[in-house]
C-alpha cells in the first residue's frame, strides 16, 4: 500500500522543533568559533602584529618605515607595553553569533538562517583599544591610512619613551625637524583580516 507523505508538514515540524533549534544553534556557533580562530591566526601572523609584538628591538617587518627603525618606537608605545593584546581580544569578542531562524521549504527541506556579527570595515570597533599614546587617534587606522612624523623620526637605542626612538626637534622649538624625505607607507591590516573573515562567514552554507 502506497503511503503519501506531507513533506511540507514534516518540514514545518522540524523547523519548529526545539531539539532541532538547539542542535542547529550549536553547529552554527561551532562554525563561527572556527572562523574566529582563523581570523586570530591571520592576525597573529600579520607583519604589523609581529613587528609590534617584538617591541622596541623589532625590525620593520611591515616595511611601513622603509626598513628604518620599527612601528613600536615610531608610534611611541611605552617600553614594555603590549599594544596588540586588547586589539586581538576585541577582534575575537566582536565575532558573535546573534540569532538563528529556521523555516520550512518545499519538499520538506528546512533552511537555517543565521545572523552573525563581525567587526566593521571602518575599524570603529577598535577605537577604544588602539589609541596612539602621544598624538591621539587610532594606530590601527593610522597603519592603514598613514601616520605623520616619519621625516623627523630617529631610531636610537635607549632613547625616548619607547626605549628606542625619538623625534628630532628644531633648535629652540618644539616643532619637528625634517631629517629625510619620504613618508610613512600605509599597509592593509585589520581591514584585510575582516575582509577575509567576511568571505569565510559567507562560505558557511552548510552546518
């Protein structure tokens, strides 16, 4: 005897099932956690992060300064400080599962739609944790958009607040003294990591 199944009704029951919702939520959260971990891995391996983590003795791995000195002393972070720590924490904590909805489709299929929060491409999420110590503004934005003062920057061991960098001043004035031509070379940093993160999130079609 043939049995006719009402697939739409079955789909509706699955979509409204608390057990299905619980299992689906767990799978979505696990997938988002894996994506977040990949973003952290990319952050940790980025030349800007590595350069800052090496402190005032680092080489200019990011090539933002044309190989002269390093970002740690150029920006002027206090010796012994860790400027990337709070940025890393914020990057991870801002990647969040928000909510999930399940709906029944034709043929008994069930579609799960998830809302996931990630950091903004404007980098505004990092404004409170990436302050430049002596000139104001966000250093993560500065790395990507440019930071003033390259022409008067001197990399000199045991000098300055960072322990290895000072800014040359015009004699009898507090104005910076230009010692060289050229300028700071911006590089993509967090915006690139967030862009890759966005692509990874969009690839999560199946849980």
